[in-house]
């Protein structure tokens, strides 16, 4: 892989790319560039002093910038080229790279910008190129393989392969992608199919699947020929590939589809909720929302119907109650299926701290969990939150929308008479009577006070 590819060859590429990028260099600039590059390449020692306590190297010549030491090595640069020195100032890697990233597990990614695109390679801590700077894509130390395996993933023209950290080829550059490691395995993609390799780069899951999700501790959801199932890290089938919808586990439960209907299974494939529903959701507050014969209802974890399938729509439980729709009107149900808010509203919302917005005859109000109107349906806007016991509400008038305040009992303590209003803070609120009037300050009873 590395035969015939020397550091001197990299230097020639750097000079060539510099010339290409700026054809307007004067002759003197070109001569200076060549002298600097050749000097950088031949430089074997940077004079200076090393402070072992601070782990800082101070060069005698301030043309050099030396970065922090790690494992006895530090990156340094001048003229926008980088190299590596040890604590004595000895040049381990000459200044021929446009970037040298941090070493990890004995190797570092290096870059030469040159013509587009950037080219990448890897060096070891002796300065040897374990992979030449010819790749148009490569893992850096922060991501993927270098953190989780002994492999270096590289690519040219969107074809990827991997090498070990000595430069030995493990997988040829013929894969569409090599993914992140999860539980010791990484997905690989080739000719529209997916498989997995282990940390040594060996193919342990054959490249026959349409999709392989990230592995958990031991298993992964897979798809083949349009059907879903589960395999373990040895490639053995744990759940047969017979399911018609992607399997998504929530704890030990998985909603999926079989023979055109939805149900719930456990990790062993045992059917917990029979496959008979048009849709089903995960359990929330002990109940699962499902659709049967076009109607919405709720079942418990035993599959028993708790709220009958007679509603046109239903949400999910919040604070022990759920929004539902019947005969084109909205209301609320509790967890045993009792109607708590009568089905007489054009719109209802989820409960928040025991209150829900409702709308009737185009006007908004609020009910409590018993369905009692706490705020009458007379407003065109409700801010939705109480601040210091006051909430902004608004009513549309012929001259425009006006704002006021109600208390937590639903009383309109400050009439809707203001063009604009801000929430209370420290017992005061700023209001504006019309678009052109100045802002004034009122107290919680609506009396004008000093700011």
C-alpha cells in the first residue's frame, strides 16, 4: 500500500497545489515558497526549551507555533504547514501537511488540501504514513471506527474499505458505506444490501438484508424481502422475518403488523395483543389507543377493551383524561370510559394542571376535569398560562381585538379593553390602549400605577 510513496512526494504535491491555486505569484514569491518548503522538509530540529511541568515547548525562533503536547508529541506549524516534534524539538513529522489531527491509538489523520477535494491519510507516531494521502474521505479520531475498533475506514469516490493501523488491507474499497459501531458491530452496504462486520473487519452478518438497525446489547431488527424480524450478533434469526411493519420495541413490548393487522408481541415473539387492529399505540397511563373497524377505543395490557370502540377519534391520555370525538363533537373521557366533558364542543385540548381549553360557537373557554366551565366560552383568544394569578384573554370587537385579564377562578378581573398587554411581573403589567398610545403600567386589579 505504501511502496514508492514518500514524504518528499507529498512535498511536491503541496508545492504543485499552491502554484495551481494562485497563478499570480511573482517569480520572487515562487522562489521564496520553494525555499520555505524545502527548508521545512529538511528541518530536523527545532531549537528551543521544554518546560516539563507545564508541558510547553518554547521555540527559539518565533516563526514556529508549537501546540500542546500529548504522549510526548506536539503539533507545530509555520507558513500554514504542520509537522510534529518531540519534547527535545526533534522533528518527527516534517511540515508537509495542511492539517494533522490528534493521535489516538498510535495514529493520526493528516490532510493535504490542494485541489478539491481534500485528501486524507494516516501517520503513526514515528511519522510513517501507514495510509498514503490519497483518500477523499476518512474517519477522524473523534468519530466512528478509531474510537470503537482497530480499523481505519477510508474512501475514494464514495467507495469505502478499511485497513488496520499498520496499513494492512482488511476490506477492499468496494462498499457503499461502512457505518458506526454499535455493540461491537458495524453495518456495511453493498449493491443495495446490508450486512455487518466485527471490530476486526470480518463479515459476521452476511450482506443479504434490506435494512439492519443498530444492535442493542445482543440483537437487531432487520428487514429482508419486505418482511421484518430479529437476529442476534451471530446472525442467527431470533424472531422470524414474517412481520409486515418495522418492529419498534418499547421496553419488552413491540407493536408490529401481521396479515394486514396490528398487534403487540414480546421479545420472544409471544403475542400479547392479538393482530386484529387497524392501528395501535404503546401503553400510556396503563391503556393503549387502538382502532377497530374504523372506530377508536382503548385496551389494557391484557387486551381487554376498557373504552369501547365507538369514537370517531381519540388522543392519548394525559393527567388521567383523553380527548375524544363523537358525532363530530368533542369531549373528554376518564380511564374507565366515563364521559367527563360532555360531547358538545367544537374543540377540546389536553388537560394541563387540571384545566383544558374548549371551544363552542366559535368562542374559547376552559373546563376542569369534571367538565365544569371554569372560564366561559366568550373569548377569541386565551394565552394559556397564569402568571401571578392572572392570564391574558382577548375578545374581537369591530375596531379590533382587545386584551384583558382573568383570574384562576375564571373571573374577568381586568376587562378586555387594551390593544396589547404583557404578562404580570412583580404585581405589575404593561398595557397599551391603542396602537399609537404609550405603554402604561397597571396593578393586578387594573389600576394605573407608576412603572
